[in-house]
C-alpha cells in the first residue's frame, strides 16, 4: 500500500505519552498514529451508521415495531460501546 508522509503538531505532554506507548508496544510512532486514526475513522463511521439507524427508528408507526426497534437500538449501542 502506498504511504503518504505528513507532519503534525501535538502538545509535548501527549508526545511524551506517545513515546512511552510506542516503546511499550514496540511499534513505530508512524504505526501508532496510523492505528489511532484508523480507529477514529471506524468510530466515526459507526456513529454515522447509528445516527442513520436512529433516524429510521424515529419513523416507526406501530407500538410493537417501536418496541422491537428500541431493543435492537439498545443491543447495537451495547455492541458499539463495547468496542470503545
């Protein structure tokens, strides 16, 4: 996969935490930042999906459908929150 170089600015205290973490994990800073951004992108996509599901749930008409959708929404939320 092609790589792109970029420069970022972060607070010094955060940089020091990053340095300790890459040492503990035995990975490069670049790999750590790539993993972190990948995780953030996945979270964002999950939140967008959850918002779409919730919007669709808001349109339900019957009481039984609303109850079913609430149960499914709660189950999905529990699954997603467990990943974070």
